[in-house]
C-alpha cells in the first residue's frame, strides 16, 4: 500500500467531509420535501462521521505510521479504535444504505430550484460512500488484522 496515498487520502477525506456537510446543511436549511430529506441525511452523516473519526481515521494513521516507524496513535487507543470499528462496521455500512435510500427519495421529489443541486450532492455522497466501502473500510480492516497480529506476536514473546 502506498502510504503517501494514505496521507493524501486523509486530506481528501477532511475536505470532502467538510464540503458535503456544508452543501447538505445549505439544502437542509431550506423548505420543502428535499430540505426535509437532506435534514435526515445530514443527521445520519454527522453521526456516521463521528464514528469514522473514532475508528477509521486512527486505523489509517496507524497504517501510515507503520511505514515511517513513528506512531501517531497510542497502542491502547488503536486497540479501542479497532474494537469499535469491528463492532460498528456493519452499522456504518447500514448507514450508507439508509442515506442511499433517502437520496433515491430526493431524486423522486420533483421540487424546483434545489433539485439539481440536491441531485449533484447526492451523487457526490454516493461516490464518497463507494470510496469508503471499497478503499477505506478494507484498509481499516487490514489495520485491525495487523494490530491483532502484532499484539499476538508481542504476547508470544512475553510468554517465552
């Protein structure tokens, strides 16, 4: 895995999360069905981001630190992030599905004005979800596995 890519990915995620939050907040602040639906999406997305900050981001930082021999996150924090990610991964995927279903409702709500922008934001959010599920979550899973191997290896050395 290219760890420069991991550094770039973290910056990209921060920017994309901020942009999506801002854009969705703008639409949710409006009136009508599309605004109401985006309010629902925003609620799920905000909660979802909190979980990613507690799990995925520290695990990605761990992978990055392995290439530079510097740990940016303490082992105990990593174990906690790993346990939480393993416990929350299915729910996080479910949140993606829930947001996608609401985006489908947005697409069928034919309100004038905000519908084009809402559709564009919906496409951006679906692309973001795809990126997480195809790249970030597998990387976080790999970090969990590597962390478990390291813990077992360290425990094995202490027993001898």
